């Protein structure tokens, strides 16, 4: 009887998987490799979470964000963060209208579906704090009036891990509002050869013009609702909780992950399972999303930093300690 009820409650995700395959195909017309980054960006849209991309210049971080906005028929805006950027440059400002003798609000670039923030760590804390409300509550308050963002709403921020001159460290409270921190690496030799071939064949044609729309905003809302309905065994919830709890007890970590990290792993694992066309999550889904969810939420002890250990190394060791549910 229980199996019959489970069968009846199955969620059909074939349309979602087909849409995701089409998105990858469209992006693949321009981007070579970077499969994990693209997978995680798609997952973040379905899990309704923001993304921090970290990588050296020239590895297609900005271009990929633009392509994602094109395939889902979304409004796209871009802000280059600089040390002299003011909160009003991001949020917008009230302008006095001489005809009506009233102040009217002129919306800033933050009002979009996909907001790309280049080099987020270059702006001072006052400007970074302007993002707090919109990232958490999908709304901004200016002059006492609240403006709600249209769905989907996704902040994709980039930062350069090498160049630290003139940068400000992101506060932990802001980092915690990003669903993922994705490390974007160099392509391998074969991928770089394909990049050169593709660039030569395109003859400087506009990349975005080659991309077709795959998803509408309404479809994204529908797919998000389906992802929420996915089945999760209780032993897998315990597995997630044990991983996060272990980060708080690890002698290698100065700061462990918060309950927000547990929820982020659950939501993104469900989205990743949905992308695969499954209506249930498994331990591999959890392992796939755990590192990008945790790496910006935990801090190494000074001793481990001096030994040359990375956050990813410690997260891997932490996950290996936890018994995988059967």
C-alpha cells in the first residue's frame, strides 16, 4: 500500500530534464567546458539561490551569466563594482519631477532578473550592504517605500582570487547569502584548442545572437514548484545534518556552517536531482552540492592555513568521515 502511494506521488520531471539539456546545448554553442559551473548555475536558478563565481579573468564567468539570462528570456543587468560606487548607484534614487512637483523613483540596475556584479569585493562595505535586503528578501526599501523584485531573481557575483589590491573582504553575513561559491578553473589543453577553433570559426560574430530562448519565467516558477515536491528520505536529511554538524566540531575549522547551509544543501540537492530527471535525491546529489555550498561558509584555522591546506580539502575530509546512508 505504501509503495502504491509513493508511485502515485511521483513527480514527472521529464520536461525539466529536456529543458536543461536544451539549455546546455545552447550554451555549448559558445562556451567550451565549464560543465560544473553551468550545472551549478542551472541548479541555483531552480533552488532560487545566488551565486558567487571566483576565478581569474578570462575564464568566461561574465559571458556565461549573460548566456544564462538569454536562454531563460530574462532581463539582465550588469554592475561593475568600484571603490567609489554608492548605494544609490545600485538601488536607484528619487528624482524631483518639475511637472508634477513630486519625487519619482528612478530604478537602479539592481532591478532585473539576473544581476551580474563584477568584482563584488571592490566596493566598500556601505555599497555591499545595499545588497543584503534584496538578496535575502527579494525586495529593496528606498525612502521608506518597498519595491519587490520580479521572479526569477538571481545575483551572480564575481571576484578575482589573485588581485587583492584595492579590494574589501566580503563580510560573513553577506557570504552566507550566496547559495554557492563556484571556483572557475582554467580549461584543459583539449578544451583550449576547441575554444580557439570556435573563436576562429565565428569570425567575431556576436555570441549572444547565436543563442535561442529555451525557458520562460513562468516555466521556471513551475519547475521550482516541482523541485520542492521531490522525495527526500529521512536518513538523507540526517546525512546532511551530520555533514554540517561535523564542520562545527572540526578542529581544522575556526568557523563551522550554520543551519542555513543545511537548508541550502537540501534545496540544491533536490534541484540537482530534478535536473537529472529524478524525483528523489541520493547521497551523490548531496556530495555534488556540498562543497560549493560550504566552501564560503567555513573558515580554516590559522594553523591549517599555514600548512597550506585548503577549505576544499577539509570539506572533503569532513564528508569522508560521515557514513553514507544505504
